[in-house]
């Protein structure tokens, strides 16, 4: 690579690599030719010129998703030139794509042994460790990749993903911002950054990132769904509807998108359309807590109180079993309460963005309408503990009863 090598650093890398290879060989016995470890000063037969075309065709095949053929190409490049660093880490990336991270680590180790300054190999090894859920090791490798190449966008992106998996949102955002600044063509980084901004209620920033991502990948259903959800949270329902309808066309099997589209229908006073969408969401994902919440709201709007209570029961069970998963699933979660002003109207209080207190509140109304006074009082108490003014719920019950008396 044309850079001076530090013999102490090389020796340390060698010891580390030997230990990792021994571990990898014990943990993964898979088909495939393995080369013996090639040491930096070991005499070998080389034909670098003949190896280059195989490296290049391997890269082409990898880009075409012909991964097994790419492996064969890289095998031949390495046979012709056992010191071909790029062939080792290129093959390692393909092994990662084939979900063989331990085998990939062997190639990245060899690349690092031959050139301890090669940033790509540290990135690839980090991604292998991330695939094995070895996040501390992944972070260490991503950090080394960035030290070797401070402008390495993909390393920042991957490290951001690792931080996100640990729940360290601020560090993840910092890295995704660095990734997008280093490479304005890296669509996945703009998408993850947009999602992170949306989760932090920086909705206009989220739109900026997601708009950029869609300019790069205009038919990406996940990005469209995310931007649609962002528009929905801003109350811009026409734009949200366009994005979510297109996302559903591109990926009709994504339950959360159906849920979020139903949320818009609820806000536009279209409860039956919401129910149809939520039936699809629940069929696709029967443990989708917020979909039950939203369908419960829709049933309540239609006066179908018994069905509403059944759905709220299911939603409460989801909240009890895994509250974090419930909050992450869709637009229905209580974290948004801190980002919008208090509402005096009951329907606005629970429907602008459905939240956990609203589940208990509307179930309390439905139970009251079914004559289940004790259950209703318990629900109203739960809603009050979640921050909803109990007088709003009690007034809603009186209004519902007055409608039936007319």
C-alpha cells in the first residue's frame, strides 16, 4: 500500500489474528477452500499482474449479486498472488453477504496482517462482529477504520448502526451525520438519520434527510413509509397519504405501513377505511399492539364498543408484555405527548397521535357504554395516571350517552 509498516504493530496484529483464527476454525466448520496464513515476510510465488483481472471480475460479480462466482474469482486472484490484500478483504465482504461472518473474519485478519493500515478490512471485520452480535468488537474495528481513514463514510454509517443497536441514539446520529457529510450518495445513512430525527421529534430535519434519501432511491418502500409517517406526525395528511399509499404498492406485506395509513384515515374521520387497513396490518403481524389500539379507536368511533374493548384488551396485553416494542412499532405511542400541546377536546386528546393513556381512556368510555361501570372506573384511573385529565374522559362518557338518548 506504499506506507511504512510498524514491526511492533504488525507483531501485535499477528498475535491477535492467530487467536481469532483458532476461535473461528473451532466455531465454524463449513465447506470452502481456506488458504494457510500468509505472513508479511514469507516467500511466496506471486503473479500480481495475472491476479488483477480476477479481482476486477470478482467485483463485477459481487455487484451483480453473483456471490458464489465472486468467491471463485477472488479465490483465483489470491492463488495467483497470495499477498493481494484487496482480494482478501473483497472476499471477506462477500462472505459477510453470504452470512458467513466467521469465515469473513479470516479474510479480514489476513488482509490486516499483510497491511495493518487497510481501513476496509477493519470495516469488514467490524461488520462481521456486528453480525455475530459482538458489538464491542464491532465498535473497536469501526473506530480503527475511521482512524485509518477519517473520511470513511461507510465506517461512520456502520458504527452509527452499532450505537443504535445499543440504544445510544445521540452517538448514532453523530455518526450518521458524519457519514452523510462524507458521502452525499450514501442513501442508507440518510434514511437512518431521518428515522433517528423522527424518533427525536426533529420532524423537519427528518424530512430533509428522507427527501435526500428518496432522491437517491425514489422507489424505496421503507424510505417512503418513513417520510409518510413523518408527514403524518406533522399533520400533513395529504402528503402522508401519497407516500404511504405508494409504499404499500411497493411493499404490500409491511404491516406498520398499513397501520400508519390507518392512523391517517382515523384523523380524517374515516373509521371504516381505518378498520380495513388495520385488519390487513393485524393479519400480517398478529402481535402488532398499536394496530389493535388504532382499530379499537375506529370501533369506538363507530359505536362498536364491545369490539373496541376486545382490541384495547389486546393492546394493553402488548403494552404489558413488551412496552418498548409497542412504542417502536408504529405511530401509536405515548412519547409524542411531550411534543404537542395539551388538548381540551377528548377526541383530539387521544387521536392526534394515539398514546398509551388513550388506550385506557377509550376503553373506559367503551366499558361505560356497555354498562361495565367498575371496569370503566379502573380504566379512567389508569388513564389519569398516564397524564390524561379524567374529567375529559367523564365528559366523553356523558356525550356518548347523550348521543344514544337522542
